[in-house]
């Protein structure tokens, strides 16, 4: 239910006229991608709950609402802006000729019909398909054709006018079935369960076994069938029977629209209808210089996407080329979908004779195959490739570099809240710490040895790691704040995360509220805690930020009697993060960096009254608005124009946060 509330907030961004027009379309694309994943990942679980019918109804309603927003609000707005999305039937003769030529040259060579009812069971997941009723010399049968995924969903008739690819395919079906009568044709989509089964295997065999396991998804049970409302009942019933789809998992809509393909609009050349191009800032102390020398001068914190990801790439590239670097270790959970500068640097380091150890997570959902391929490439280059210990996922994001410096060695570490992806570093907010602090880097080395199976887990000095001790450490931090409240001191926690689900953590936060601790939660997505309940959570406030960038950074603040502590890490407050994943949370021991995270991020997000929505005790979110006389604050907008210098942050703190 909480995740559905999050998807409503994403849909609201598509409705919001304050967002540039093509960005509103993109938010619908995000909604489509999220809903697809929601059904594929969580569909089996929700069907087993007493609320199954309600959840199904709400999910179907969200899908229909997204399609209505596009057709009724965004298509007319696009037309007013000079971008016309036409129905095929409305095209003139010349435009239809252009469409037919495109079909013959670009589309038809990619199309392979799937004939016969039994074969329909092999229909591909996601994307768009067309169900075709054929009459072959008096014999009726069904066939399915796939609208090619490789092509844009928009067919350009001119710079300003487009028609949907699936409509072009529908109008040209006779070329696919040249010798039979087409009686009816209707687009449809299916969403299959995303689970796959991993079999035990030797480390070296795991990548190939993973690639085999991913193929299971093509035949997994269908969780949802979306089909045109105008399709004859017998066609839908027969398709549903072949696919073994229950009637309440069939969604009938006026038009079948693959919402996530609306991302194709972002490729259109209309820059004035998008957010201004982001030019990430590079801190002056690391511009064009030696990354190792810069880190030795003091810890470095990078706040993406406002600050560039390039220094992380530069660090690895310099490590690969530096003859004094002895070894490089890295975790990879998700990385770039195409060329990866991170993987390229690790491959280069291995080829140059460095000891390279890469912990690759093969169970990162929907990235399993890509990660398996990276594993093969790295192993071929001479790197040591290891995978998660049995029963765990490696979700920590960290790099360790060991460098010879004179008569001793120095360890350098990068610890991040986000993945090693240059693409997501431009669209997700994340935090990354570079340090050569001996206590921190020593703990990182211990953690890599544990992940590699070289030794049993040993107590860490500074890092809090799951599943080793993160749950107990978080509990101790909260209870310490409760103890301050019991002594009459001001007690305050600010926790920023993607999701709050863990029952024990929720109960702990409730106890903190009852003990007199002010608890501010910044939770992007799922939040299973209800704030504002008298006697239970009345001192807890929950807000969610949905903006241009996906909020992905995790940060914790504890007042601690005035001796403030700030942490960043990879973990959300969920059972899987505490108990079934390897996660890392690191304290920010540099006071300037800790001060910056408190003011530049946490307090700024609490001051947001334009993008933020607050969760009410009834489970619904309310959009905040500036009160008369208040200054409107949008945290991401402020950060886009905020040079990340301590002086500027403190100046902003003095004006924006004086009331906090």
C-alpha cells in the first residue's frame, strides 16, 4: 500500500505543470517502469494477502490513470508546444506512405509471428504484442506478433509529427500475413513473475549458471495481462487460458500503452521543454590532479549528481596506471548498461599486473545477466572474481586501493550510497566518501576478506556492517538518543533512506518518540510507519521528496547531546538490508564534512516546502506549500545552484535553517 502511495506521487509529478513538459512525460515513463517492476516482483506476494483484490484494483487503477494523464493532459499540451502525436487513421496519404516505407525497411525484417494457440504461451515479457485473429481458408486461428523492442515507439513523420510504432504495425499486418484474412488485431502486454532460481555451483561456474537461470523469466507465470477493451471476449479468454492468467489479473483499457516507452520522448530535440542540462561541479582540490595526494590532504565527500562522478573514475584509472599501486578491490552491484568506465579501469588494472579483486553480485535483480558477463570479462583479464557468501547479497558499494608509499603502504577507500554507474550518478542523488583514514580502510579490508571467504568475520572498529552488527549498532544509536531525552537533554534524529519497512526498527522509532526524541524521517518510497499517532508516534515526522533526481542517498544524523554524529551508507531500514545483505554504514569523522551533510542535505530537505510531501497518520501524503510570508524552498533546485563549499553551506544554513 505504501509503495502504491509512492507511485501516486510519481504520477502527480507528471500532472504538475511546474515541471517542463517533456519531463512530465518522462515521469509517466518512470511510473510505467515502476509499475512493471511492482507487478513482476511483488505480484506473487500480494496475491497471497487478504488485501489481494484491493491491491490488484489499485494497481490497475494507477495504470489506467497514467494512460489518461498522457492522453487527456500531455498529448494536448505536446500539440500546443509543437509536438504532434497523431493516430494513424488521421494521417494523410503522404504521411501514410512515409509510415509504410518505414515499416517495410525497418520494422518488417525484425518481426517473427508466433503461430497457433499453444505457442502463445511463449509470448515475451513486457513490451507490446499484437494478438491477431486469422482466417486461413475457413480455419480460424490466433497468432501473436511482437512490436520490435529495438526501435523507438515513435515513428517520425517530420521533426514535429509522430505516430505510434504499434499503430504502424497494426496498419501493415497484411504484409506479415500475406496469404490469409485478418479478422481482428489488438495490442496487449503481459508481465511475468520476476523470480528465478539459482542453483548452487562452484564460483567459476556461477556466471554461466546465472545466465541460464535468467532464461527462466521468459516462461514464468503471467501476473498481469493488459489488453484493449475493444478486443472480442473470445480472443481475450483464449489468450488468458493459454497464458494461464486468472480473470482478475486481466486489465482492459481503451488503449494499451507501454508507459515506460514514453522515455523515447526524452530523445526528441526540444531542449526548451526539458530541465536545463546538468553540469556537475568538480571540487577545486581534485581538479586534474593526483587523487591520492588529494585524499591524503583530507577526506573528500562527493554529492552526486550535483558533484561529478568523474573523480571516482579518475581514482580507479590512476590506480590502474600507477606503478606504486599494489592491489585494487571493488564491489559491483549495478553498473552502466553499456560501456562501463569502472569495469574498464578494473580490467586495465588487472591487465597491468595489479592484484584485482572484484565482488560481483549475480543476484542483482534484472542485472543478473549483465553482471555475469562482467564477471567473465574481468576473470579473463586476470582479476579475482568472487561472489556473495551463501545466503547473502552484496549490496555494499566500496573500493579499496593499496598503494606503496616509501617504506610503507597506504590504503585508500571509497564508500558510497550508490552504485558504480556513471549513468545513475547523473540521475540519482548519492553520497560518496573518499578517505585514507587507517581505521576506516582497515575495516574495509576486513570486509573484503570476509566477502571473499578468506577469513571469518571479525569485529570492525569504525564501520557498521550488515549482517554482522548493523542492526545492533543502529539500535544502540537510537537508544543512546533516548537516554539523552531521559536526562532532560534535547534529543533529535534525522534519518534519510529509500524505504522503512523493518518491524523492529519501526518499533524502536516508536519507543524513541514516546521517550521524547524528535524523529525526522526522509523516506523516498515505502514507509510502513504511521506518524502523528498520539502517544505512539506523535514526535515523528515523515516526508518524501520526488523531484528531478531520484533520491537515493542514505544518511543518518544523531544529536548525541550536542556532540553530533553523521553517517552515510548503503542500507535502508528493511529486513533484507539488516539480515540478508552485506551493507556498510560509515561515520563521517571529518567535522566539516559531517557539518556539510547535516546542513546541505538533511536540514535542507527538512526545509523543502515545494517538492516535499508529508505523510499523515491516515497513510496518505499531503503536498506542502509555503505559508504566507515564507520563502519557497525546493531542495534539489537549491543544490543545483549550490557550490559545495563549507562557507556557502554555512551561509545558506544561516538564512534558510534559522528556524529549525
